[in-house]
C-alpha cells in the first residue's frame, strides 16, 4: 500500500508521525505521505516538523515517509500562494482539500487547486467534467477516498476521471491508526466503486509513480 494523504497530531490526527508510520509499516505499507492540514496560519510551522520527522524515520525504517501538506479550506485566492509556499518549505507532495460532499468547501476550490500546480486534488466529490479534463491536462491526480465521509462521491469522481482520462489515486485520509488499510482492503474499496481489474492496477501504479518520483529525492 502506498498512501499519499494522512494526518498526524500536527493538525487533526491522533498520532505522532513516528507512530502513524510504524502502524503503516506493520500494515504492509511501502510509503506514506504525511500531509497535515494547513492554511496561512500554520504552514510554516507544520512543514519543517514533518520534514524533520521524515528524515529521522527514513534513516532507520524500511517504510518511506514522505513529507507533505494539505492546503485546507483556504480562501480560493490564497491557494496558489500556499501551494508554492509549501513547495518552497520543502514539502515533497502538496495536496489540496477539494470540494467534497461532506464539508462546506468554497466553490471554486477545485479549479484553483488545479491551477496551483498541486500534486493531488483530494476527495473532489463535486468535481465537474471540465475540471476533470483540466486535471488530466495538468497531470494532477484525482483522489478516491477510503474515508467514510468523503467516499460517498467516489463513484462520481471515478466516472468523471474515466471520461476525462485523468489519473486516479486511492488514499485513506487517515487521522488514526485504525484508518490505515491493507492492499486487499484497498482493492475491495476500488471494486466496490466499480473499477475493473485493469483500472485497479492503474490506480496502484499511479500511486507508485507519484511516490517514486518523490522518494528518490529523499535523503
């Protein structure tokens, strides 16, 4: 399992980075990205600490811990600046909290995220066909979510991505150790959404592709 969207107690998660990574390693994870929630108030605090934790853990453990950040509920006008800031601070993966069916995310966030040059648009349950096509043209990954509150729109995201030829990844959006999943659980989630075997393999391959571009640069 490669999971590119998780949270620790640096935002609203329950665990330290080390405990989350250890629990993921026991689950069979190859890589995990820690992408705590950030806006203009805390991004400069969170990212350096996640980087510090990832450097230590990558020195000792087999699992690869990728330092990242999730831009969350930020004003639409601030998203591009925050994505750039996260990258400059050293985040290896930048996720933007998309327009989900379960939270009052500002309309226009999906488009602003895609224009920002982020890596993943998280749980974009209200994504339009035009934005899915734009994601495909920009090479930005659209997320299918294992998290219950966001998973309600997985089928819509899958269909929109399929029709636009946009790339999909599956992430847990984990906030606790119990939210982590195994490869077999991930496969079952994708089957339930309606993905065919070739599409399931593509989702796993997309995660490996994105993580592989990042991990080779980790020290």
